[in-house]
C-alpha cells in the first residue's frame, strides 16, 4: 500500500542527534580530562566486546566532514552535546580554551549550512575528578554544573538559542547508580534517587544562570527518557494501579517537579518506604528545580507494559515482555508509533502551553552495505515514516511539537552495548570510518527538504 505525503508546519525542525562520548573519540586530545565513561570502559566485562569510546567514530577529527554530511542530508537542525571534560578537564576551575575552540568551529559550521544547533550540556560524561568527590551523589556537583553551564552560555549563547541541560536523569540514576550497568557502575538504591534529585537541581541552577544572561530568546529544557505505560491486562484493576505506579517512577517523578508540581505524592511515599527519609531534598530545592522549563525534550523508543506481579527489588510491579504480535527492532524493543502520538498528546494535556521537541527517536537495525555499496534498511525507513506520521497526527490534534531529532545521525558507541547496535541514518565502517548514507537517510533527506513525508510502499500502515 502506498501512503500519501504528509505536510508539516513551516519552521518544523528536521533534525539528527548525537552525544559527545558516543561519537567524538580523541579522548586524550587538546587537554581533555578523563570522564567517568573513560574509566568505566576499562572495567573488564563492563562493555560488550570490550569496546571503548577512545576512537568511536572519530568525529572530533572529522567534524567538518560530518557537518558536510548533514548538509547533504538537507536537515535543518542537529542536537549534540558538549563534553564537560573537554571544557573543564577537572570539572571545575581551569577552562580549556582548545575545547571551547572545537565547539566554536562545530557550531559555526552548522550555522553556515543552515543547521540550527540544539546543545546538550550533560549527556553522561561527567569529569572523573568530580566523581572522585562523590559525583552526582554529592550536591556540590549540581553547583559545579551550574558554573560549567554559565561558561557555555557565555561562550556559545550568541549563536545557540536552545539548550538541553540534562539528558535522561532517570537512566543516569537507574543504570549508573542503581543497577551498575552504566558509568560510574554503582549499585545503591538510595544513591540512585539522590542522584536523580541532584540532576534536577542542576537543571534548575543552570536555568537560573541562563536567565541571568538576559538573552530573551534563550530557552532550556530537559531531555527525558519517557515511556508510555499500559497495564498488562487493562481489565485488571491491580495491573492498572501497577502501571500508574511505574509511570510515577519513570515519568512523573521528573516532569512534575520541573513544571512546578513538586514530586508526585504516590512515588514520594514509595521512595520513603523503600529508602527512608529523603533528607537530600532541602528547603528551596523544589523552587529551584521549577525555575523554568521552556520546552519538554522527548526521548521516545518504546513502551512499558506493566503487571501487578511483584518485581525484583522494591518494586510492586513487573515490566512484562510485551505483545507477541507486535513488530520488534533488532534490540527486541516493540515498535509502537501510536504510543508516541499518545505520549505527545498527554504531555500537551498535562503541561499545557509547553513546546515539545522529540529529542530522540530511533531503532536498531543491523543492515550492512550490499553488493551495490548501499544500505537498504527498509525497516528503518518504515520506522521513520510511522513515527513521523504519529508526530504529524499529534500536531494535528493540537500538540505544540516543534521538531523531530532522529537518533542517530551515525552508527556510534552505544554505551554498555558497545558498537553492535546500529541506530544511524549513516552507516559507519568500524575499520575504515567510511560513512555511507543509508536508504533511510536518503528518505529522511527528502522529507527534510520538502517539509513533508514522501510516499512509501510500506506494506500498509497509517
């Protein structure tokens, strides 16, 4: 079945997304300090295949070529992160001018090609020197983050208007400090909720610094890892309660305080039962956290289906495997574009008037170049169109979605999974670093240039 094109509003951002540690490599170049991910990658067994980000896809040295690649794709927006250890090698104190110069050139290169930068201040590569002082468990790290943010606003704020302060605070707390699967590899339940609070505090302190610049066009927000929830058995009241509880843990615990509602009472009561008094929350913290959020960054990949079966640890729910009749990515995640539409509409309903950016959305498909040298990743093209169509429907229903940033521009280092998961619109040969635009990238380029979704023969769908 061939589906017709869908036109997006003028000014819609057709973007791509990356993060510093996942693409830059050059970990010892130009005075960069050590990050927690440099250290974590040296832990035996921490990363699939023993991979590291030492070289990654070498974007630090291939900056100009990758900007030219984006220009070839015709996208008008790009989200990337600054590496805190490149700018402040010890996390505080001395500023490394060579790090600032690198990002100056990168931002200028984007703007020269009509590509609007969306800059993330923290995408997980904390300076190791701060980790040795307690990392995000230490409240002081939030204050040092505000210092770092102020330096970035001063250096780049004349050209950068939109800032993501923190990327995925739930994942940092969960995988980095509760389960030990990400840097710094800690397993401490109370530490994890402490870390999540300090990340939100860091956001509020950074927003305060941004407001102090007086730049009226400057905006800030968090990129949240948001998961729509569904009860395993919608007719089962206990499953519905469990689903709402899990939603509090994953979504509302972060969204509500940033938007002035404070921590949700149901989840706060749960945390207090599990870890005791939340004594790291101090007077005035919630006002600081609610200092302002000018947009909501939506990182969406799949959903959570939840039952009331008691889970591992302190959770009175279990995340189930999902539906057997739903398409999966090569990572095993359900492909459910309709849930992106419902998520965007929910955010519009719950936090009215706040602009929305889809700051990440993508899928793992392992297609390699064929005999013709091209990457015929038809599943990613179908994934892209289905999710962009969901965004289009949400806009039509009133959700103020300003843009879509596909994860990722390039196949890159995917944290503890190493390099085997391929998320990119552009294939990267790990031996030669050769870039090859995949068929999905070519399709996305056509969409970006026309402002509409090209018709595709997708075998059906909406």
